[in-house]
C-alpha cells in the first residue's frame, strides 16, 4: 500500500514539474535503462536520450486527468524505453530478434506512437514558426512561450494599445496555422 501511495505522489510530482519527484524517478529507473541499452548495441548517450524521451512521454501522459497508470512507474518507463530503443535500432539497421529482456514489458506501443506523432507535430510547428518571419515570430513566442501579457507586448512591439497587439497576434496566429497545415497536409 505504501509503495502505491509513493507512486501516486511521484506521478503527481512529475505532473507538477517537481524536481524532487523527477530526481527520484531518474534515480530509481535510469541505471536499469542504461544497462538494457548498453547491453543491446547502445551507448551511455543513447540511454540518456531514450530515457529522457520516455520521461517526457510519461510527463505528457500525467498531464491528462484521464490518465491512469495500471502498473508501476518503473515498468511503464522500462516498456517505453524498450519500445523507443527497438524503433531506433530498426531505423539504424541494427535490430535483431535477440534483444535481452524483451519478455516482460507492458504494451505501450500506442503511448510511444502518440509521443512520436506529437514530437513530429512540434517539429513541424517549430519549422512553421521559423518561416513565419518577424515580428510575428517574436510576437507569438512572447505570448505563448514567454507568457507575456498584451500590454507588455504592445509596449515591446510599439503598438498603440493592447487591443492592437491582440489583433496583430491573431493575424500572426492565422498565418502560422496556414503555414503549419500546408506542411501537415503535404505529409498525409
């Protein structure tokens, strides 16, 4: 019972970006992932990359109020890491059917696929943002990434008032969406 409460506290901490919870998850899981990846044609850097991707996938999952973890955190992280590592090995042509410790994993293909699709969408959005040009790029980054207020943006970009900044942000957002969906539809 105590470990179940601890797991829930760690998930809650991860969802709230609590450094202590992230450190605990890292300490309890990284060495296993490192060992697995090094024993299966990988390096320490590969293990760090894969582990980081798995933690991001778990973080994105715990952000959803509907997410319920049906296993231990270490089982979930291990399964996601294995799936990501197998995909990476397939991409570089080093996949063999003799991968150590593949027997005991939970099915996380859907979670990994969701994570990879989101990652591809973010990459595409980043490309669109870079191609939108200035001042739109800086205006959108100011509002969405730096979380600046309209008054502050109006002052920084020289608009007469917050309403003008808001109108310009809307126009920039519509341009960004147009560029993004042109790229998005090209890959479908």
